[in-house]
């Protein structure tokens, strides 16, 4: 009874929830009064405000929801955005705020409606304790209000960051291993803002081919990045015209006095192949430096040290071609490169070998709270799955640790599932949890591949907050919640041993199966509802499987497809006998391993319909659970190289 009275009191004070509902209702009234018959069709207004996740439509309506909400909940940010010099970015921020509001209200409405109708929850999604609260109206409104309060706090901090000039709202820095560089906790990744990947059509090779809109967006990203204290700029030769455009932008910033060369940490990367000669590699890197117009590189990475062959080309390439690592050492001696590192999508044992060479000062790798992406399922120690051991080993060698793609390959956290949000809120949004988890585990910097200035906001705000007692408390609370859920949803024994004996492609000599990765995707879907993320990864496995030629050797197949060693492995084959592939799997795990592979294949290889809440399996439409559906998408518009 006391608890009921407390809940009633809290509910009556759910000011942010009330403001959000009011904002949406006002916009629905405006939208439903439109002269368009299509827009007035039954239920569409509510579905637009709470369900529309498109990255291109109804942005005006979502902006109005955000403005209405901010007018009462955070008017200082609204004032700043309305007068901001970059109105495109201001609108992007309003879209993101509006989509966050809509996602919170949408899930609250649907979960409550499901609960009140008596509809049974799908088994395996919720623990018993979670199921008691997920649809209860009072609990839902309290949680929604807490989630919206978190949004308001973010908006308040964003207002401070956008207007700060005293350095108090800048990204903190940390010693970057033995490089001794003071590295910001967030790095600016440069593979999402260039005009093109140069992988088809007419390549962009000169300044006169660059579109004005694209270059202005790129310059604005750099200016916002520097304003936020993010001075580490990380690109690659393989990122299309990224180096060309960055070089143009940096010249402009230098000329305008925005920054000096010595204010920046410039990193680029260059790939290698079996035909690369030491002299050619050296010349290519010098051309990269010239394109960037920076005189020298603070950091240079071997791009894609992904296989045993890549390692050998560096250290044992023969007298005729020369060891490619020597080209980097010579450039370092000449002052053109200050620190040498590598970037990798390799199996865990290849990464370990590169670390133990003790040649590299830092590394770029995948490591995230829900797995290590392509290395998930790997591990040279039964207790250490994925890149966990490599993180520890890199620390031992005092290397700088740079985390690749924490918001995309780390679970598409910019477009999380309803389940992922429900697990982490009202304490943290998934993007912030993923960031705090990495810094807590020893990552020095995590990259944000910004397609627009506003993409840096949430990562930088998380970095600024990361050292506070409240952030540490929130991280501990959510991590404890995830651990408890893991033991109940997956089971303690399975959670600790699922990867033991599983091969990924480097151990699957006949067909290159990525079994460890597939089983990891099963865990990821059950734990976090990350179905869209799993479909993305499994899609690459399906494509690789279609191209696998049984008449070729394992090595011929791996290198016949240029993308294979970046996104390695083949998908599950329902007709294949896996007895030899699974010979090292503990007997008690074997039935569930087979179940997991079948589960992932059925959910992730099925033909998709256009709907967010349906998938096609043959001719039958299968409803995707609400918890597996995307909550929101923080990409207001399609990035330039993806157009």
C-alpha cells in the first residue's frame, strides 16, 4: 500500500512525461488537420509521432515535437538552436531529440496496451522480474519520465557545450600509451563524411570535383570537433576522397586561424597486399601526407592487418619486395611518421601475434560490451572470449588502445532496439553505456565516425561526464542489471562457456564457417534484441557463402573476395554436417550451438518486408517482437558516401 501511494505521488510529478505527451498530442492535432486525405487516414497521426523511424520523412513534424518539448523542459537549448549559425546542424539536433521522445512514448504505449489486453509476452525475451514491470502502466510512466529526464539532462549539457568558451565542456584527454600523446577520449573518424568511397563510377581525385554542400558539412564537422576538444583526426587511404577533402579543409582552417598543425593529432592508414614492395609502400605514404597537407603524421597505421599473410608481408616479405615494416621504420627515422600502429579485423590470435611483436605503439581494434565483432567467438583462453585477452596484452605492452566503430559495429547503438534501451534506461542510453563501458575497460579513445556535426554530441558529452561519481554509479547499475539478465536469459554456464571449441573461419578449413560469430549473434539477439545489427553482420556471412568456391583452396577463397578478410566467414548451411567442425565443443553445449546457428539463420537470412515489425519467411509474414524492433535512428539524413 505504501509503495502504491509512493508510485502515485511519483506519477503525479512525472513532468517530463507529461510534457512529452503534450508535445506529441499538439503535433498530432496539427498533422491530422492537414488537407491531405492520406495523412488523415485512421491512426496515422499517432503512428507518425510514435512509430515513424524513417531517416528521411516527417522530419518537420518530429522537429515540432522537439521544439514543443524543449520550450518547457530545456528552453535554453531551444534558444541556442534557433539562433545557431549552422541551422542544418540545429535541425539535426532537434530531429534526434524528437525521435528520442517518440521512441520512449511509442514503447510505453505499446507495452502498456499489450499488458492491458492480456497478451502473453514472448518466452525468452524477459526475465520473470522484468516481465512484472514491463507493461504496468504506473511503472511504465515512471520509467518513461526517468528516460525523458535523462534526455533533458543531455540537452542541458549540450546547451553548455555549444556555448562554452572556457574549456570546461571539452572532451577530456588521456595518455595514449607509450606514444605519450595526450589523446581525447573521443576521436573523429573520417569514413562517413567524404563525398564518395571511390569504389565505382567516376572517382573523385581533385578539388574541382568536390560538391560544395559536402565540403561545407565536412568543414563544419571539423570546427565542431575542435570546439569540443576532439583534435584527433583519423582517416585512411581506403576511405575514398576523405584524405583529399580533409587536406582542403585543414588548409582552410589554418588560413582562417581556427587551429595550427601542432594543435592536431593526425592519423591515417594504408593497406598492403602480396604485391606491395617496400619502396612502393613508402612512396604511397608520402603521397598520403601530401594529400593531407600536414608535413608529417602523428600516427600511421597498417590498415587491415587481418590475416597471417598480412603479418608475413610486414615481417617476412622476401628480399625482392622487402619487409614492409621497414618502410614505416624509415619514415619514422625521417620524421614523416612519429608513431606506428595497426588497424585490424583479424582473428584474436593474429592480433595477439602483432601485439607481441612489440613493434607497434598502438592498435585499432573491435571490442565492445556485447562482443568483439569479427573476433567474437575467438579466444586462445577458454575464459577470455574475443579480444578481451588482447586488450589486456596491449596494456601490458603500454600500447595506445583505439576502439573501432563503437556505435556501429558495437551494436548499431545509434539505432538501438527497444529491448536494449529498456535494459539500460532510465540510467543510460545505449550509446552512453557503450562509451562508459569501454573507458572503464581501459580504452584510451573511441572513434565517432561523424557524418554530420551533431553526431559528436553524445560521445563527447559521455566523455565529459565519464569521470563523475554519477556516471560511474550509472555504469555499475546497468552492468549489474545486464549481468543478472545474462545469467537468467542465457544461463550462467552457457554465458561463460558458449565459445569454447567453436571455430571461426580461420579454423574452418573446408568452408570458412564463422561459427563462433554466428553463436555470438544468437546471444546478442536474446540479450539485447539487436536483430537489425545481427542481420547486418549475418548478411556479410551470407554473401561470403554465396561466393565460396569449393574448387578453390581455403586461402584462394579468402583472398579472391577483397572484402572477405575485413568481414570474414561464411553463413550457416542447413544441409551441412557439422560434426568435424564442432568436434572440440563441450558435449553439454553441442545441442544449443546447433540451435543457435539455426535460430540466427532463420531470423537473419529471411527475406525482409518493408515494415519494421514484420519479416518474410517464405511467403509467410512473421511478426518481429516489439522488443527486437528499432527504437529510433539518430541519423537524420543519409551520409554523403552512402548516397
